[in-house]
């Protein structure tokens, strides 16, 4: 039975970087005995499998799962690897019993990363504002249903798989070399640091909103302005280039930590290994001030300028692409013309060779005809000479007999 590492989350715990690394190093990981299947892959992770498992329509879900199950099993059977890796943070929202049943033919090692809840709240809130039109405060976000009781979460998964879950704390102080990707490859998969040197380790290039960009995006969303890729990636770039880190207010941090203190102690005592514990840094976040009209206009101008630069860059890329296409067309035309000339020369050579062959055959035929004529002529001469010799003998006898008769008289 093949061993299957099932990385099921959680969100905001370096999952994208881990998945990109696994996907882009598939061939090299295969050499180390680990296979990262293509079945169910979307954007480097097995989200299609997770979505099928999370489908709320039983009949439709069963059909999708059966198709994916057969494809996955068929693909894995083509490799001799004893270790398989499946990764999607969307699995965390699925029914663990359905997940366990889907991977029933494997020796499953469930793997999960947990982030201390206050840090998780901060990251989730920033992502929500950044990627959607959400315009509420962090207090509202927390009160609207933020729930991360890790004991309840893990007990469901343990019961479904009837085994311990391999849990890691997403914290620089706990991660191998302070990095989630390296931690997964070394602490979970068991690769050596020497083996990591042959891999291309990927990172998530979407930085969180800075304090200033968060204030801007809240106002942007409140005004109902359109969200698009330019705004999303533009604010990410501006947050990375300038601005200070946003921290949630201390009152929210304390409330979150008190809410989950007992649950976290249970996780530390019963689940975490290697001396891991949740870290609780002191967040001294100040209440977020609204962006001023002048600041809003300035940032919006920066985004518009960025959009224009992107358009100019896109036009330049299209121009270069057209130039390259024309060059390729000309090169293809020259190559076609060259091949046509070569074809004609080959055809001409073949024609000349055929003509020469025909001429040689004609010469040979004529030589044979001439030879046959000369042979027939020679035969006739021989026959004539032989006839002459045979015809002279009777005449000589007649002359001898005539001479004898004259003497006897």
C-alpha cells in the first residue's frame, strides 16, 4: 500500500508556497521517491478533488468523486513511487469522513499547519478586504463568525482517519529554518537539506496589505469601486514598497486568545510534537484611522499610473510578440523556400540520374543488338565457307575419273 501525505491546510499557513514548490519540482521529487499527481490539479494544488468532496449535491458529488478516484488511481499506478502527496487547503472545509473514504486505498498521513488564532484573524481579515469588496472593521469581521477552535477541528480529522494528525505550528520559531516550505520538505516528507539544494523553492508573491493600503482599500470598497487584478496586485506592490505593518488592536488580540486558550492547551499537550507550542507575540495595534481624501486620491493616482504602465508594458509585449511573430513567419518562409529549392535540386538530380540510367540502358541495348548482328553475320560466313568446302570435293573426283578414262583408251 502506497503512503499518501494529505496536506489539508490550513488557510494562511504557507500553503500556496508549499504547493508551488511541489508542483514545479515534480520530476526532481520523483527521483527522491515522492509523486505529486496531476489529477485534480488547478493552480498547482488539488483543488478539484477538494471541490468535489465539498459538493453539497450527493448524486453529483458521487459522480465527480468516482471519476477523479479512477483517474488518480490509474495515474499513481503508472509510477513506482511509494510516496504520494495531495495538497489543498480547501480540504479543511470538507467532511473528514468523505475525505478518508476517498483515499481509502492508501496509507494516509494527514498533515496540517495551524496558525495562532490572533495572527490567523489578522491575515484572514487583510485577505478578505484585499481580495473582495468587504468594507467592515476587524472587530466586525471577528464578531461575524470567526471560528478556529483547533481542538474541535483536529478531533474530527483524527476520528475520520483513526490516527494522529501530523500538525505543525505556522510560526517562524517553530518552522524548520523559519520557513514553511523547508519545514514541509524536511519535517514532513523527510528530505535532507542536501536534497533540497536540487530543488527550486517557491514563495508566495502576494504581500499582505500595509496599514495605509488597508485604510485605502476599506474606503475603496465602501465607495463600491470595481475590484480587479490591477487593484489587487497594485495594492500588494504598494504595500511592499511603502507603508507600515497593520496589527489588530490589543483588545481583539486578548479576546481571541482568551476564547481559544483552553483549546490551544489541549492541542499543545495532545497533538503537537518536537516541543512545538503556539507563540503569542504582543500586538500593539492602534485603531485604524480612515484614509484622508488627499491620501485616497494620491493612492488612486498611483494605481492609475500603475495601470497605465501595465497597459504600456502590455502594448510593448504585444509589439514584441508581433515582431517575433513576423520574424518567425519570415524565418518560416525562408525555411520553406530553402526546403523548396532543396526539393527541386533533389528532384533535378533524380531526373538526371533517371535519364542517365535510361541512356546507359539504351547503350547497353544497342551494344547487345550490335553484338547479336555481328554474331549472326559470323555464323553466316562460317556456313558459307563450310558449303564451299563441301561443294569442291565432287568436282575433283570427276576430274580424276575423266583423266583415268582418257588414259585407258
